[in-house]
C-alpha cells in the first residue's frame, strides 16, 4: 500500500510574509492614489470658484457698460427694474443712469446682478487714477482672490477709467 502525505510538501503554499508584503504594497499604492485624487479635486474646486468669479465679473461689467438697461429708462422708474445698464450709446455712458446707479443701495445693487454671495467695488476714475465716484466696498487683507475688470468709456465728455472688482470673503 502506498501512503500519500499531503502536508509534507510546501510547494505552492503562500507564506504569511508574502501575503503581508502584498497587502502592505497594495495599501501604500491605494493611499497614494487617494491622496493624489484628493489633491486634484481640491485644485479643481478652487479653479471652478475662480472661473465663476471671472465669469460673473465680466458679465456684470458687460451688463453695466454695454446695455441701456430694462426698461431703458430704469433710472426714472422705481421698482420693476430687470436689468441695470449705464450705456447711452456705444462707448458713452448716460450721466443720469450713472448717478442713479452710484446712489443705489449696495445690497440692492448686489441683488440686481445676482451677486449676493460676493462683494464688489465699482469705481469711476480719472485717467490719472484718482477716484471720481464709487459704489461698493473695498476688499480687506483677508480676501484671497479679487477679480478686477478695467474698461474705459466716455462720461460727460470726459474719458473715464472704470474699475469693477469682485471677490468672495
């Protein structure tokens, strides 16, 4: 009779050290991949927030400087204003609309442009850089990112530098 002993041959068995090393290597690679994924997702969310600021700043500046507003005589109508625009005709601003806009309540101006989550500053400056008039607040030292849009337009027969700054606290 032939006796077969199955437990004496160790070929093909997995040693516990080999299994432990494989698990450690897998965990190291897994942790590395998760940290890289986390890093890129943080960068992506910061980039999306920055792009939103830029887009809103451009849209707000375009609405103000390139449209007449809706209704066109919004500066004479109280309430029921859909769009605030300062344009009289291309490159020239309407002084009455500008004065009405600059006298507007800051929170109301934010509501007209759907900027409730943000803060802004809108300034008319001389070509030398002196502030003629403004609406809004200035960013403080805690502000991380400020988007600034600079444009030029004619107001009361003088070319003015117009600066719109937008940021999130």
